[in-house]
């Protein structure tokens, strides 16, 4: 088998068109990866500057009431790891900045797509676009005639008479082209490694990316070679594999995606906001002194401190009310966001199951997941930013309540030294070993396809197929 692979490579190398195409693909990958890294680094630099600017503004706030500072708020910036340059996933659509303030949980904004003059169906030119669409097509064009050409020229019969089995020949042809796909993949990974920040987390993610794409390329090449062995001529082989590729990459993802949304529908944004607003209104309104729930809270604290009026409280009741309002809002947020989170997880799992029918779906899911740009990582950022918002508001409300002011004294202020003491928001992409369970289904589907194609070649290529 090794001799066949070496012979195939010798034939390919003698083809000038193959050499030119290889050079073109290699240069394209290098340029796209480098441009992606440069663009990503620039975005990260702008993001870092913006975050420092926001922090400086916060630390240099003039003396003000803590509740006023709560309305002033802060901002959380979604961390863009270096692998965003390889596969940006949903980041270009979801946004990367969220304002953190009192009484309200804002939506994330400023997505790149919303600011773009034109949005391509396939997204921005990232190396993932070449790796998922262009390179597989090129491998198909290399593999579809690998055995049908041998049959048309009668060379296959000669090989069979010399004792070569069709199964071994099919595997050898597949592996020779698969190695070429790995070569193009390796160029991308090596460039990404050289010009990226070097740390163990990035290295582990790149290994998983390589495994995912490597298995998918094996499936594509082996299937194309199998059709070449099974069908009588090049036209039939090419038509069949292209039909499968189109179904995998265009039709099935759309059909299955729409089906998933029908089975597990998310509430509309308008409905979600309306429900949140309605339930939030049932809590304590810190700005409404006649609110019944506020009165109940007042009686509780008057009894606890054994006084008969708010002015005799040693604490600022206004700060207590503000924090109680936040606590109730947090319960509402956890309830409805948690419900949406569960729906999104069900949608993702159901979509991942389609990988048993469509390996391309598993590849896309794994690629985004291992690059840290899928919905799971996005939801993790939303959760961490909301946790920080709660910490920020509680710190301000506690200062308002227990910092030394009295109830009704809204002119009481704190200086910049207090604002500097509040910890800044810091988000890091979670380690892949803590999230690998979300992508086991994708890897399982890819491995299943690799085994399935191997078995299909092993037991469905025989001498009877030689025409």
C-alpha cells in the first residue's frame, strides 16, 4: 500500500496544474490566516484600549451617590481569543459589548455584522471558510477520478491481474489524497501556532481542531474514492459526490436547523422583554415609596433594629430597597434566561444528532466550539458578565446602605477611592477540558462516519465491480 501511495504522489507531482493549485492554495491559506490574525489582534487591541478607558472613567468618577453610580454603570467586553481569527463562529452576529447598570439587564450589542455594509452568506473570509468549503471541494476533484479513470484506461484490470485487491487500492488512493488534505490543514495550523500566543490552552484547542478536520477530510476523500470505484465513469462519480457535498453543506444544515427551531422554539425578543418587564414590576420598586412590598420590608428592618421610624435607623434604608429590587430582578433573570439557556442547549444537542446523517454539521459545531466562538462560549460570557453586574450593584447598594449615610440623604456621596476599590470585570475563555462534554457528540459523529466509510470500502469493493 505504501508503494501505491508513493506512486500516486509521484503522479500528482508531475502534474503542473496540481503544483500550481497547491502553491495557490498554500499562499491563500497563509494570507488568509495572517490577515485573520492581524485583524483579530487589532480588534483585541481596540477592545483592550476601550476597556482601559472605561475603567479609567470609572476610577476617576467625581464624588457622587452610589446609586447614581449604579445608573452610570460600566461595560463588559467579550474576550476575543486568538482562535477567533480561524473561526469566528457566532461572534460576528451576537455582539461583544454589554452595558452593566442598575435595575436592568441589557442585551449584548455592537456586533460586527450589524455594522457591515454587506453580509456574505458564508460569513467573513476566515481560514475556516477555506477549510470547510474550498479544500474539501478541491479534494473531491482530486479523488473523484482516482479509480474510474483507471477503469476507463483498463489499467485497473492490469493491477488486478498482478494481485492487487480493489479494496487495498481504494484505501491507498484515499490515503494519498487525504494526506494532501492534511498537508493543507497543517499549513493553517502551523501558521496559526507560529503567529498566535503560545500557551497550553491554545495548543490543546488546535489539536482538537486538527482531529476534527482530519476526520472530515478522510470521510470526504474516502467517499469520493468509493464512488470512483463503484461507478462506471468519471462523470457519474463526480456528480454523485458533488450531490452529497451540496446536500451536506447547504440543504441539510438549513432544513435541520429550521426543524430544531420548530421543535424547541425560543420566545420572540419582544415577548421575552414583555414577560421580563411584567414579572420585574411585581418586585420592589425602589423609586416608589408607597409600594406595599417596600412597606413590608420597612417594617421588617424597623423591627430588626427596634426603632419606630426610618430616620432612626442606623443604616440607609434606601440602599436596602435598591438591593432588594436587584435581588428580585436577579430571580426573574435567572428564571427566564435559564429557560432560554435550557432551550438553546436542547436545540444544540438535537442539531448535533444530525451529525449521524451529516458530518459537515459535526465539523462546524466542533470547529466553533474548539475555537471558543460557539453559543456555549457566548452564553458563558453572558453568565459571567451578569455575575459581575450583580457584584457591582451589590457593592454600590451596600455602600449606600451601610456606608454611613441616613435614609433620605441622597446628597451623600463617596469619592473616587471607593470606586477604585471595586474590582474590574475580567473574562477569560474557559478551558476546553471544562467544556469538552458539549462536543463529545460532534466527535462521536465524525468518528462514526470515519468507521462507516472504512467498513463500506472494506466490504463493498470487489472484483465484480471492475468494468
